[in-house]
């Protein structure tokens, strides 16, 4: 009986105080407030992009006649007589100067705002037919939260649809680039010798060219009149082709070190195959670096797509991306008179900042040695 009691005590002794690795990582992440803020911002951005058809009041290519360069619509709760209204509303805007696109609110005509309004048809989650939008002005009114462009298209709507292109390019590009880099770098680092020399020389040749100019050269070699889906895939391919060598070199160095560790040598002595040693013992020890490096590298891919689209070599009109939306701001008059056209640039800046904050937080949580060395250097 006494033995049973002691066994019960011994069995339960370690449970209350045991902490898993994921719990330790989460504790460290919570200490990094900027990283948490960056993560929340990215969740919101990707969420808005994913549900763009539902959140946006219009389709991305809808042109409202007579509303070119319409300023952002102000939402009101008080009318011209200072009376409070529970339901918000917007005034109709009249074009008073056709040359300089000056609009003035018509205080005699107002349209209430409603949630879950019927509008243009779309497929929710690409599967379910629907015509319900999150919000909208009562017909025949319009609401332009961020104004319109030169074609009378809602900037807020195009911002959401453009986010779907610009943000997904970063994730897909990183996935392809890091997969290629991990494969080539892993093979070079594990086998060494002639294989290592050959693969690393190829990587160094690609890295010898300036990245941005190589990006432009590769895109210029391809036809411009291509479908949007094809252009999207080409951009992902080009960005991945430029990005994998640097990652492969780092993975190679990690494999060179890890293959000589005791756990790798023990697995090899026990008869483990090369594939098993790589997949079960070496590769998992590189995952913390891969996660951090991928998070910090996404902004470069977003900037690459935006630069190509800005220069007219990426996503083409009428499909929206943050880059081709910014191309409208190349005209000085447009930039001065209609500053809301610069909104995509602000969101590019916020996205890059959020990824950097999150990447720093993940680095501190997943790579404690890097955190301690950085604290020693700064201290």
C-alpha cells in the first residue's frame, strides 16, 4: 500500500511544474509588445484581404461615372442643424470644378449607411454565391472611405483586393524560395565535396548580380501582354529565383555543423539512412532559424512585387495591387491635389514594419542565444 502511495506521488510530482517548449516560446513572445502588435496588424491585414469581397462595398473594377478623384466621404452623425442621428449618413457630393476635380457636399441630399446591404454579386470564399456586403450607402448614394482614383473606382475596395495580391506574393514566394534554398543548401552541407562546390558556385553567381536589376531583367525578357494569373506566377518565380541563394548558404552552414554533432553521428552509427538523419535529426534543428528568417524576408518579396507593378512590369490594370495603385501617384499634380492616392504606400510601410516587429519577437523567442548575445553587445 505504501508503495502505491509513493508511486502516485512520484508520478504526479513533475506535472504541475512541467513547462512545454511551446509554452516557453509563448511566454517570451508575450514579453515583446511590439511583436504582438505586429502580429495583430498582420492578422487583420490578411483577414481583410481574405474576406475582401464581403468587406468591400463595391467590386474592384466598378467605375462610378462622374466621380473621378472623389475625396474621401465623411460619415456624419449630426445634420446641418446639429441634430443627432443614431444611424450614420453621408451627403451627396457635387462636382463644382471639372478641371481640378473639386467636390462640395450637397447638404440637401443625404444617404443613410447600412450594414449587410445587397450589392454586386460575388462568391463568398470562392464557393458560395452571395450579394451581401458588410456596409454601404443607401441607393443611389455612394460611400468612398478613401476616395476614388482617376477612373472613379473606390480606393478602399481596390486596397483590399490589392492586399490579396501583394500580401500573398510574399507568403507564396517565401514558401517556394525557402523550399528550394533548404533543399539545395541541405544537400550541399550534408554531402560536401564536389556537390557542395558546384551548388554553392551556382548560388554565388546568382548573388553576384544586383537583385533589383536582375529582377527587372528577368521580367523584361517575358511578354507584357499576359493574363493576370500568369503574371502573378511569374512574379513569384522571379522573386524566388533571386531569393533562394542567400538562404541556401545559411542552411548549408547549419548542415555542416549539425552533421558533426553527436546525435547525428549516433544516428549514423545505428544504421540510419541519410534521408532519415536529415529529416529526423538535422532539419528539425534548423526550423527555428527558418521561421525567423522567413518572417523577416517576406517584406522584401512584397517590395519586389510592388516595385514591378509600380513600374508597369507586374500586375496590370484593371486588377489591383498595391504597386500599380501607387503608379497613379507618379504625377506631381495628382500627388498634391489627391493625396489619398498614396494610401497603398502607407499600408506597404505598415506591413513591412509589422513583419519586422514580429520577426524580432520570434527571433528572441526561438533563438535565445541570439537574444543573449545582442543584450551583451548593447549592454
